[in-house]
C-alpha cells in the first residue's frame, strides 16, 4: 500500500503545509525540532484531527474521508499505553477482535504476534507486571496484530532506557522489513532510529518540509543546521573553494569537496564531533596543517560515553560540537566560558553543495 499525503492545517498561529509519499514496503522518517508539526502530521494521518485541507490516500483509498476507526492505521506511541485491566494477550487481541474476528481467532493472532516479538511468555500477565521494554514489545505486537495498511510510529523508543532501546529498534527493523506491503511513517528525534529504520526522511521546520531524500544521503550530507544537529554532525555554511570552504567572514575550512560540490557555489562543510580536538587557547597550534580556530566553551553535555562540548563565540567555531572523554574534559579543566582552540583534520571535513537554506 503506497501512501500519498498532502496536509494543510492551522492550529492557533501554527500553520503546517506538507506533502510526501511513502511507497509500499518502505519507511519514511519525519524529523524536526519541537513544535515543527510532526505530531500534527501523525494525528492527521490517524484521523485524530481534521486538517483544513487533506488528501491522504492508501493505494487510492481516501483515508481523509474516513473516521479514525475505519482507516486501518496502526499506531505505536512512546508509551506502550496498554489497557491495564486486560491481560497481555487480550491487549494484543483487541484490534483483531474489534475488527469482528472471533475471540479464539483474535487470541490466536495475538499469540502469533507475541511470539514474533519475543513476548510469548508474558501472555497471561497484566501490563503492570512488565518492564518498560517488555511493555513496548507488547505494544509493537498490538500495533501489528490489526494488520494495518499504514503503521504510524510516534517516537517509539523515546521512553525506553538505553539498554532496552536497541532491542526494540532491532525488533522494529525486523518486523518492518518483513512486510512488503505496508507503508510506515516514523516520527523521531534520533538519527539512529532514522538510520536503522527509515528508507527516506523528511525534515520539518515550522510546518514546512525543508529537506527530504534517502536517509543516508540526508543524514550524511545535511543541508540545514537542524538536520546537522540531530544527525550529530557539524555543519559550517559558506562557499565552496578548491581547498575546501570559505566562510562568510573570510575563514577557510580546509576539506575535501564532494563530487557534486562546485567552486564558487554555496556549500556546507560537514564533519563529525569526534573529528574535533580541543586544546588550551594558548597551545600555539598556529602553523599546524589542520584547521584551527579559537572558541569559547558554551555548554558541556553528556552524550553516551563521551562529553559533547558545544562551542560558542565569534566566527565559524560558534555552534560546533566536539566529543571528548570525561578524562580529557577534566584534564583541560573545561567549563562554560573556558577559552579553547579547536582543531579539525582537513581529511575529516567534506564540503557538500548547499541546495537549501541552512
Ligand atoms: N491544540 C492546539 N492548539 C493550538 N496550537 C497547537 C495545538 N496543538 C499543537 N499546537 C501547535 O502546533 C505546533 C505544532 O505542534 P506539533 O505537536 O505538531 O509539533 P511536533 O513537531 O510534534 O512537536 P514535539 O516534537 O514537541 O512533539 C506547535 O507550535 C504547537 O504549539
């Protein structure tokens, strides 16, 4: 089932206007900052609210003319939202049951799905007797047991702890790949989810699509600052030159031009936070073959096993991220306001054409 969606909607002063397609058997990730309209899109697809104008079709079937319960849409949210008074198996059987299947048949389907998500052993438990990860497994089974033509995943891993999330991500990957027919729309903040689960991404900002394309292409070569931030990449806008990128204030970021970058055209230099080294401001690195620039530490944020240092200050260093070990942060005595020098190897920098506004 291929999804086609055109959605225009106003909520207070917020205006959303977005259009996208999800071919059968593929997953589209919708990325965007808080308030960019991701939930508004999911709600419109699910039929939870009525846009000002919408054309939403699944293989030509006009979902926008149907009430929510007739849309054959499965929804998986960040919280499992299981019915507390029903056993696990009856939670999963709920959807086939509400579609008119007999009690036995519905339970049969439910048990099959529980086995599929490695949760068969919890069948007779109540939701209160499950961990967060176990409950989310059951919620995956429940979302799929109704054989939805369209599956909506709303931050499905956001509420899980770091130990449980990879297993559910792997599970989703498996069940999504198993159905060549269903269209899936995933809303997420996490580029890992998009990388692991989505074939294509759409990036929203203030209710508009600002970027779209195959997931890896978009995340590896983001054209907007937001995508670069969520993808965890550094992005410096400027103009492509033979040696790399010339910034607006005349600085040079030495790097390698991507195949499609053209000298003299708007471009972005892209590099990983792990490619950025941090030195004391008076380290005397001038003359080094690397890109070096003075900066001020703006913030220090834990990021998995490393500390992400966000740079502030003037020039193109402002907003850059560097990943350091906690020991390095301690050695350098870094704290917000510390003056530092950042160094980035030219071989770690790729310059991509900027086709959209950053
Ligand atoms: N009931 C409402 N009335 C008026 N405005 C609303 C209402 N619900 C949401 N909005 C506004 O619509 C905009 C989009 O909200 P939406 O929840 O779709 O964004 P989002 O991208 O899902 O955000 P988040 O990542 O925080 O969930 C926001 O500016 C929000 O303030």
